[in-house]
C-alpha cells in the first residue's frame, strides 16, 4: 500500500496556512482534477479524492491539530467507518458522492453540486441526520490502557413501523414526476471550460426516484422518532484532553431513510491526586524523610499500573529527579510510551522534642554537616532543566 502524502503537500500550502488559503488551494486542486474535466481518468479521480481528504482534515481545527501533532497516525483510528469506526474522510475509503455531498458548494457555479457515479446512474441521497456531541470523562488508568465505554444516547431513530421510509406501506409510492424515476436531474451550463453537462440529485424526491403518496401513521411521514440507543465505543490508549473521536453513522437518523449523522465523543481527563500528566510523561512529587535522604532506602511510588518500589540513594537531595522508563502514557495510535518522573522533596519536621533537638545538635557538630556543597545549590527548576539536556 502506497504511503500517504503529507496533507499540506497535497494542497500545496504551508503548515501555517490560514483557512482561506487552504480553501483556495483545495478549490484549485478540485477544479483541476474534477471528473467532469477529466472523464475516465482514474489518476485524476484519485488526486481529486486525495485533495478532498486533505481538505477534510486541514479545514477542521480539531482534526488539523491532531494531524499536526500525530501526523497520519492521529487519523488512522478513523479508518473503516461503520459502527464503532472513527473519522470521516480522513480514514480513506470515501466515495465521490461523499465528496460532493460534503464539499459540493466549494465549486461555486463551475460544476453541479450533485454527482452521479459512473456505474449505477443513480444519484446519491442528500438527506443527512445531524451530528451529536457528547463528553466522556476518563481516569488516568483508562487513558493509559484504553477502554470501551457504553453510552446511552438520546437521539432521533428510524421509525420502527415504516422502517424509516416515512411511507404507510410498500404500495404508498409513485414515480417522481420531476426526474421520471431517475433520481437525478440533468443541467447544461456554460463554464470557462466550455459547455458542461452536470447531474444533480432531484430536488423533489431527494434521489430516490419515488414520492410518497400515503404517509406512515406513526411518524407522520418523517421516517424518524425520538428514542435512545446504546453505543459501544472503543477509546484507544493515549488520548488527551479535548481530543474528538467520531463514530460514523451513530448520530441522529435522517428523514425518510437518509444518511445518519455522526456521534462526536469529546475526551475529558479526570485529575489524578498523585500523578500529573505532561504530554506522554507523568510526574509524581515524592516526599521522603530526612533520614531516608541521608541513609537511602526503598520507598513506594504510584504508577498507572499500581505501586512500584524504587531505591533512594544515600545523600539524595531535594529536587533530584528519578526516571521510571516506559511508565508514562502510550502514544495515541502509535508506538512508544512516555516515562514517569519522580521529583524528590524532603520533609523537614516542624517541631522537635528535646531529645531529638539534642541529637540533631550532635549531628550538626560533625564534620560532614559543617558546610554545604556549592555544586548542590541549584534550585529545582535548574535541576529539572539539566535533567532534560
């Protein structure tokens, strides 16, 4: 399978291009490779689809941010479509009808807004249900390991009496008088490419070629009713705050058997009391006693997988950073895992008994406690910077 080209390269724009520049570049590419201008040219058709895929991602701020951060890997969870699949065009596999229904208005007056596939001669249906957006709150452990959630969604669903058609029964149809049953209408337009014949979805029947003569008693011809659906969604490991996963076809049902909208799942992170996320790394502030700092020892620290024991070397200073390699969060839709960084702090008793004070004074008189080592006077921020160099 050929490697996908960079979306910015496909449209010929810079990575900091604004929305208008991206739209203008897509329109230029779409006109250049439009099937009406390149009949029967499979290569042009693929480039037309490639440009649409790039525009689908770069024109959407959320998808673009995810692509800028993760590249094509950030889009790969979208592949496949269908129930439980994520994404729209960015997963690949979309048709020419999808492109025209989504972006048909971008071509202005040069081409028709509808598109007839070369094989069937039937126009695509234009009715589409609206999208639904929900928020899902995840714990750090769920983010680290991935999780499957079952969501109960209030939405419009297909009428169970008519099957979503809106018709009373199978005999409640007549041939559309506008398109004569074809499902599409033909227009001839004068463009700067010359006279072009385009075909669009019939405005009367919506592409079905039929009109309803008697409506369903239950949904009154709409084909939809208010209802609920339990949607199971698999959330990959490594997702982050604000990331949006799209479950294709699980939004509101469309009128009279159209295309369902999508379910958009917005990720929220639940704060963890012991671990703080920094990208794919996790940070834990570890408090140890003065005696452990002086003599060393073994302590327990939290991780996303439970508790782990680590050794504290004798003479450990406040601000020292210890690394647990691979104990952070995984890359979303990719390989590799972050680390857990343990930042050491030393707990100083606020009150001492007379005996404790006497013992400390004895220690203070010893040679090892007479002066501070100048090389250890860096503050915690300097030590953290030096750790990452």
